[in-house]
C-alpha cells in the first residue's frame, strides 16, 4: 500500500510532498483526478492546478472523473495513481457511497496503485468522518449521509486535516469516546505511508493521538503504524 496524505494547506507548503509523490510513480505515469469534494464550479480549476503541479506528467495522461458512479475497473486500471482532491468531506463520501468506488479503490491499491489524498480526500481514507467537523472551519454535512464510517484503508486510524493545537482537547475526547486513534495533519504537513510505515513530509510535525498518549512525529521522522489492511 502506498498513500500520500496532506493536511489541506496551500500548495506551496507541499512542494517536497509533491516530489515524494512523483518519486513513487513509475516512468511515464498516468494520473486520475477525483475533484468531487469541491464545488462543481471549481472542477476545471482543480484540473488546471493538478496539471501545473505535476507538470512532469504528460498532460494527456492526466484525466478527471466527475461522477464516481461512471467508474469501473476497466477504466481505473489504466492509471498509476489517483489524486483525491479536497473540499467537503461529506459531499465526497456521499458520492463514494453511491458508487463502487470503495471496492475499486481496494483493488487499485492491491494492484500497486498509489493514492494521494488532500484534506477531505485524506479524511475519507481513515476510519471515521467525525474529524471533518473539528475546528472552526470544520465541514458541514448537508448531504443525506448518515453513517460516518470511513473507508478504513488504515485500519482503525482516523485522519484529521487542517489541524490546530487548539483542537487537542476535542481530538482527545473523540479518541476516548470512540476508541479510535487519530493522525492529525497540520496545513503545512503531510505524510507518505508505505505499507505500515508513516513518514512525515513538510514543515510541521504530525500528531498521533492514541488512547494512552499523544505522539509527535517530526518532519523527516518515520513511525510504524499497527493495523490490519
């Protein structure tokens, strides 16, 4: 399993993380953009930003899908990586639940595909969506979505983005209530996860909240997670 997760900050914070992502890709790679967490008015801008950010990828090999229900394995298997863009976590998960995206994503990863999730795109890969509500700028659920279960690609680990230290009490309360650890990503931090090893890439540390304690992982440091994939 190969994942890149970012905390949802400005793109200039992730120049190093973008390079790490590109280094994971094979020669002459193809990339699929999933922008559906965002406002439909921003989809074309998102594609333009991705083409510019990953300019070493042939622009003809970067595609965007706007309805996850249209995706099948015959289409997805043509790509080396999926970039799941940020926006509203619940809007994204609502469309995921209306499609076969979860099953396709699992198969994609098992076949060696790489997932890059930014903000909402990172949160849904974890175990629970409640973390999307945290903080003053938390996402609002305006969808019919009732279940807050995530895609559980990292076992019981939940992901929190746009992390600020003022949210420590809120996160700790969540961990104690649900019994789920939380990986908290600052807007200037991201991680590379290969199998069960997480490496922090960015300017800020990443905090891992468990039932027993909070573990701070500094930029450049690695930490071994424990979960069943």
